[in-house]
C-alpha cells in the first residue's frame, strides 16, 4: 500500500471516532498525516523544504477540511488500485487541490 493510501486509510479509521467536529484537531490524526507526507520520496527538494511542505499540508488539511470530507476522501483513496489513481482521486477533490497548490507555491517561494 502506498504512503498516500496509508495516510488516508489511517485518517479515516481515526476520524470515525471523532466525527462531528468542524475541523481536525486531533494531534494523533495530524501526526499520521505529517509522518506519511515526510516519508514520501521527494528527490527534487531538500529534507528541510519537505518538512515545511508537509507542515503546510498538515496545517491546511486540519483547518480547511472537516472530518466527513477527510473520511470520504480517505475511503475513495483506499479504493484506488494504483498510485496514479490515488493521485487522481486526491487532486479531483477541490479542497485538496487548493491545499496542494498553496503548499507547492510556498515550497518554491
């Protein structure tokens, strides 16, 4: 199972226990997202830049997505059959697309 799928599956499992909140405040959930992001192989950027990017993604997801959205996205990603399909699912979600775009811009500023 690829890292993105692991992140969203883990988030989905954790989120079922905390459904009903408007934003994600659980540190365990956010740490899983951050760790999964940091573990991704990114040859084109430094480790420090990757930590900044992953911090941005984690912060944006925590404040821009609610639990239901994260659960539904996690379930969609869990159903993907390969990494390309996972990426397509993640980027077809408009909130995640904006989050990734915002964090990529920060990465190259």
